């Protein structure tokens, strides 16, 4: 039963849906720790007022929605997981206002990594969020709390942000669907700005839900432009690669891409293998742009508070002058730390001339990707090199999310959709390596049986409509259903 349709038809009420959500939250919170700032009493008052005013039949009427902790919600806090940030939000973020206008019930804020800087949802203010089905692993990040809530059936829809995979990577880790619209659709949604001096690329608001149809309803209700609402039904031209950039993909990740491509070919779409090295180039450029201030914005965000050890280490590395990086990178290569060497050379403080060179390189890369649109409507590729991460491994495995960064760098619509789960015979299979990142990836593969695997869809033509059409086709063919999704059959 669809929640919004049931409420609109009088088969249910927003109050009943909120009560159902509260019961689910209470049952799951002890193991998840995901909805860290619930606002159930305030939501109940809003539901009562909406029903009196006759607004319960709106597009998302009665649908429980969580928002990422970075979005201000009047009366709650935007801590970003940093101790000492206790001020109450004095306004609602733009996306919160828009959600309420559709009849959605904003039930609270979901947990985030400290400063939203890792793909692991853990911080000293709210604690650690667990994966819905594998407690030794996390739900990803930085929209990991929201992804866990959706996968566990606590909410039907969640809103996160994404600067380097922070919507798509948790969707992949938790076995749900995620949509990252272009910046012209939702923008940043009024999220707190952790990187005010970053102008070349910006975070974007996006959606997490159990099913692609739910994402489409959310997009149509909150962000679709007049020229983008038509469903894409014609046969599409799909380019694909199973390269994951810096880190070798898990056996299951590579299989997932190939199965998704086979599903699309069977549905009548044209498919073509492509050179995936463009994804690695994009990741290096995005990381260079984000780190060009040497971590100064994040240091100001922390003030006098000491960051968590993993983030403190990343900030130290970010501040190393560029003149010393070639020497350190050469030493890393001698020690077999190839991935760290590449990252050191790409990142770090840059002057204005260096930043201009990065923007020139981005424009050149954008031209090459635009040329691909002459023969491809969309690209299929991994979301991450590995399935859901073990707790404590996100700093080492930050490069595993490299496949997400092309869409962020070039402001392309993108999404993630589940396609399979890891098989027992896929817990091994990597080549032996000394590189600590590759070794951490191999450790992630071990014990990963049953974890979901998603694929990424990036639109070159048609924007969000193309992404949704391709994801619908994959979802329909894959028939994918994790145990966590099965516990909550209700959709938006």
C-alpha cells in the first residue's frame, strides 16, 4: 500500500502513519542509532493542524521523512557531530519548508559523520550508526543515518546531501535507491555550509527511498522542472565500465555492473563498454578542488574542538604544503602505498593560479564527457569499489568512493539502485597487494556475504528523467529485495 495514496483516499491518516513510524523507530533505534533528533510531538501537532486545514491529501501527505542533521529544523540542533555546537536552529531549511508544503511529515534529523567528512556515520555527539542488517558495518555516509532509516523501514523517504558520493554511497551500502539531482533542481536545500570558500563545486540535496518510484514521486513533488517531467520510455544508449578508479572493485561489484548492463540490454537498450579512466581523472580533480584551501574551512568549523582521530589525520594531510608532497609520495611508492601517493600529489593547498589550472582541467574533462553524449544517454558504473564498510575503515577506504565523483565534478544527475548481493564465493578474489588501501578493501570483502551491491547511473542526456528511467529498468529486472527492505513493504 502506498502511504500518500492511502492517506489521500481516506484508507489511512497522517496521524496513523506517524504512529506507525514512531513504533518502528522505537523498535529499531537500539540497534541503529540513526534518528538521533526525533521531533515526534512537534510532528503530531503539525499533522493535527494539517488535517484540520484539509492538507492531508497533498502529494506526499502522511509520508514520514527524515532529514540529514545538516539541515536546520526549528527547535532542533545542527551539531555536525562536533561537541560544543549546541545552539538551537531558529529556522527551517528550504528543503524542510518544501517538504511540509507537500504534506510530508518531517520526523527528525538523522545522524552524520563528524563534520560530514567521511563515509562512516560516527561522531562523539550522537555516537555511531549501525548498518541495518550487519551490525559490524556502517551504513555509509555522510547521509548514512538517513539511509539506515530508509533501509530499516523507519521512514519511507529521506533527504541528504552529496558532495562526493554522500547520497549514492549509503544507498549502495544499505541496498536502497538514491537520487542526486542537478544543482538547478534542489540546490543545497538550505543545508549548513561547512565549506563556505568552496565555489568550484558544491554539495547538492538528494533523496533516499526503498524504491525508484518513490524517488520519482519525491522528485516530481519537490524538484522537477516543466521540461523534465516526461517519463523516458524510448530505448536508451547506455555506456558502461566496471572500473572503480583508485581501488580494484570487489568481485561482486564488478558482477553487479555487468548484470545491470545485461538487464538493460535484455530490455532493449543499446549498451557499449567505455574506458572508465575518465572517472579516475574526475575523482583526482574533485579531491584537488575540495582540498585546495588546505582544510582551512574545516579547521574553522571545529574551532578549539579536537576532531576525531581519523578526521584529524585527514586535516593534517590536507595542510601539508605542495612542495613537500612529491618527496613524501615517492617514499609512499617505495613502500607500496601507491594509492596514498596518488592522493598526496593531487591534493593540498593551492594558490589562485593553481586553482585556475584545476578549473581549466575540469573544463577540458567536461568537454570530453559532453562528447560522449553524442552516443550515450547514460553511464552505468560502480558506486563504490567495495560493499558496506567495516566500522573504523572509512578514512583508509575514502578512495573507494571515487566512482561517484564524476557526477559531482560536472553537476550531472546521478543515482544508485541495488542490483544484487555478495555471494559466499565473492568474499575473496582480489590480487595480493602491499598497498594498505587494497588490503583494507580485501578485509571489507571478507565476511561480506549477503551485503547489498548497487550500481550507479549517471545521465549525460535527459537529466533526472534519464536516471530514473534506467534505474526503473534495472530494478524491475533485478527484482532485488534485501531482508531489511522486506521488513517494510510500504512505499511512499
